[in-house]
């Protein structure tokens, strides 16, 4: 079986360039496995989840909802959709390169997209132009490391039982903070985040279920679009 | 594997797959409209702000801004760490330790 599409060299270069990203990805994956197991998912369920969903934030959100006994399928679908919506943007920017590739390669590239793969693929495009094999290599490394890290987490928990009762329910929040804060690098994004925060707290107090997330998203979009429009008019 | 969990995982997978395939399949000919692009780029910040805000300001579904709220205190510590170090392990590791210390201190 051949893992690459045309160029083995490009595939291996994609694999290699992805490895430094794994320094951050592996702890994220291990933590995700630990949280899943402590929320009551069995090892096989965690394996299935990481193989099919392959999205850290989605898995954290699902674990959080499952833990709070709030995992209704409709709202789970909606929340996973929301935390993944930015994939639409990543794929939209890559689609000129991908849309006309043969079906299997195109589907693998779509399935394997992640923030890390996107970042290094764009970097490669800037330097040498697009290579499907490069992107496949990057995705393959992310996929294998992600699943392995999840499973490592699942088996680690057997040695440190009752993690949740120690107050580790805060860990998921810390994960979200570690994802959010580095994104707040300009004034508009900061304002958008603050507006979404206010909307979320009001929503969490007065709406049922997870609707506050949708409310905060709507607020974020309106705030961002308005502020950005106003900035353009000023300049 | 419990059947209900398998269903839950398949639902998650469908949502995630949609976001990965939709751009390439649906917008293959037209491309993503610029207006949609301008809106979508704010969604991640909105989602993560919401998840963090509800978890630290209203952990039990009611607003709790007091210093008796360990989630708020640990959240402030984690936000400070994330802002200072921009490092996943530092933020999650030390943030969690802060929470454990608060719990050990009786909060």
C-alpha cells in the first residue's frame, strides 16, 4: 500500500514538518483522553471518537456536556458544528488547490484538515507552492499522534483514579483558556471576546441548556463585523 | 461499547465532517462569499469566550462573582498564565494546580 499520492519526498517532508507541532499536540491529546476516561467513556469509545471525530475541541465539548448530563444529540451536533465552523474557512482557502484532485485524495485531505496542518501547508505554499502529498503527510502525523495521545491518556487514568473529584473539572476550562487567550491579539478581537463573554453569562443564567453558546456566537459575529466595518470607514 | 455512546460519537463525527467537506464540495464552483467569510471568522472567538465565561462566572448556572467561587479565581490565574506564557502545558498544568490548591484550601 502506498500512503502518498504522487511524491513520497513531499509526503515525508509534510510528516517531518508536522513533528514540532506535536510538542503542543501530544499533551492536549493526553489530557483529552484522561478527561474522556474520567467522564466515563470506555477505552474503545475513546478510540472510536478520536478516529471518527479527530477534533480536540469537539471532544472536549462533548465530554463537558456528557459530564454535566446534558448531552442531547441536537445540541451536541450544534456545538460540535460551532467549534468546527472555522474549518469551513480553512478549506475555503485551500479549495482552489484541492477541488480538482481525484476523489479519494480530495476526501482524505478534507477529512484530515486541522489548524496545524493548515498552518504548515500554507507555509509550504508560500515557499514552494502547493503539494497534496505534503498536506497528506502532515495530516497523517497529526491523526496518528492524536489517536495515540488520546489512548495514552485513557490508560494513564488507571494509575491516577478519581481525577474529577479532585477538582479537575476545571482542566477543560483551562484548555479553552489556553486556546482562546493567544487569539486575542488585537483590539477588535478583544472587544469581540468581551461582548461574547457578557452575552454568554447572561445566556447561561437565563436560557436553558447550551443555547448561551449560540447567543455568544451571534453576538461575536455582529460585534466583529460592525467594529471591522467601522475601522475600514475611518481609514 | 454502549450503543447510545456510539450514536453520540456518530452525531459528533457528522457535524465535524460537514465543516471539513462543505467548503470543497458545496462551494467548489462559487467559492466562499466574502460576506460569509467576514462573519465566520469571529465564530471561534465567540465559542471559546462563551465556554470560558460560563464555566468561570456562572459555574452552577447562576452568576457568582464572589471570591468564594474557586472557578473564577482559578480562571483568573489561568488567563494570566495564558497571556504571559502562551504555552498550553503551562496554562493547563499550573491552572489545574491552582484549582487543586483552592479546593485543598476549602473553597
